[in-house]
């Protein structure tokens, strides 16, 4: 897919009502014990000759979600005017992304995780050729997942894992070096479905 075609398709997706308005992680059973914490992530789409999505691998010493693959993002702080501000702030802190280089085009449906977060995914378009400055405290690697993989309906697979006496089933995206699962994988599955539906 050309960068121009991808940009057009993403803008069309961002301009439509959310359906469903909120996506709940499959690990959630019944009601959450308390309201989820508001969070935001930037879903950074690089519009290069071979478009891709920017992802990070968190460092192994973090207290929460250590070593996991994620989009740049985190909690929405009181000083953040809206989820977009939080996503841009976190992306700048985590990978050194200049907010002025991001074309914000809209949001996807919020995603509620079993760990108690309500994540607002913010779609942002990036030019190719940017350099990254990963935060040594938060980010171990910065890498890209090709859009060609995201568009492949056979790429994501379901896996089972035993945790805390319970069997969990979740999405996993293929990558030669990194294990892409959890909320990040689920948001990518949602985005992939929207992209294929607007082909």
C-alpha cells in the first residue's frame, strides 16, 4: 500500500464513529473493582516507502509491564489537556519524538485492560527518516512493524498461557525479535480490521 493510500484510509477511519465505542480486554470478567485509570497511547504510523507502525520494548526493570512491547504512551496526567496531549508528551519522553513532526488525525475506540487502564489510542502520522532517542529508564528498543504485516489477516495468531491459576487466550503478532501481545496486540487487531474494511 502506498503512503498516500494509507493516509487516506486512516483519515477515513479516524473520521467515523467508534464501533464499538469501548473495547474490553478478553481477560476482563464481569465488573472491574474500581474505575479504570485514564491512559493514552500514540499509534505512530510512519508513511515511508514501506509504511510501518512504530513500537517500543519497555525496559526490564520497570515496575509495571516490564519488557513488554507497547506503543509510546502512559497515564493521562492532570496537566494534560486531553488524551492527544498525553500521548504526545509520553512519546517525546520515551523516544524523543518531536510533537511538531506528528500529524494527529483522530482516535480509535478506548481499550480497557484487565490491569485497570482505559487506554485511548491516538492515531498519528509520521514522516520517514526520523531519529529516536529512547529513554534509558523506560525504553530498551524502538522498532517498526510493517503495515504489510498488519494488513495480512493471517498474521496475528491466538495463544494460550497459564497465569495465576487461570488460562488466558490473547493475540500475538509475528515479529522476528519481539513478542507483541496484550493490549498492544489487541489494538493492532482492531486497527487492522478497520484498515481491511476500508480497502
